[in-house]
């Protein structure tokens, strides 16, 4: 499990290494990865960071859902492993729902504040 987490971490952080290596070429490379543009001010940086984190959470949800599905299929009649896989599926759906709810709440608050 530690190897999987380490691999995911390295894979998700690889774009940052590319940006750091090519920073001298300008902000165009950062725009390719949808990283926050510091010229937009704090709001733009926070908005970009939020979207970036939401993308990472979506990838983690998909990975957890697939791994849980494989666990469920390969349980082979073992009720404990099947129950654990179903719990993992339930928890991954709850996690995605919480993440999307947070994004929706922040967007609604932002829209309300911009109308006044």
C-alpha cells in the first residue's frame, strides 16, 4: 500500500517538477497545467489551487473506486473481504460528495459576494 501511495504522490507531483524546471520560459507552461496565475491576485491563486486539488481528488476517487471494485470481484465468496470492499466504495463516494459539496459551497459564496 505504501508503494501505491508513493507512486501516486510522485505521479501527481510530476507536473510541478516540469514547471519548476521550465519556469524561465514563462508562465505559459504553468497555464498548460491549470496552475494558479499569481497575476490574478489572491482570489485567482486560491481558485486555481481549489480546482487543482479537486482534480487530484477526482483521480483518487476513480482509483479508489476501481481498486474497491477489483477487491469486490476477487473476494471469492469471502464475506469479510466483500464487506470491506463495499465499505471502501461507500467511503470513496462519500469523500467525493464532500469534496464536490465544498466546491459548490465556495462557488455559491463567491457568487453571492460578487453580486453585492
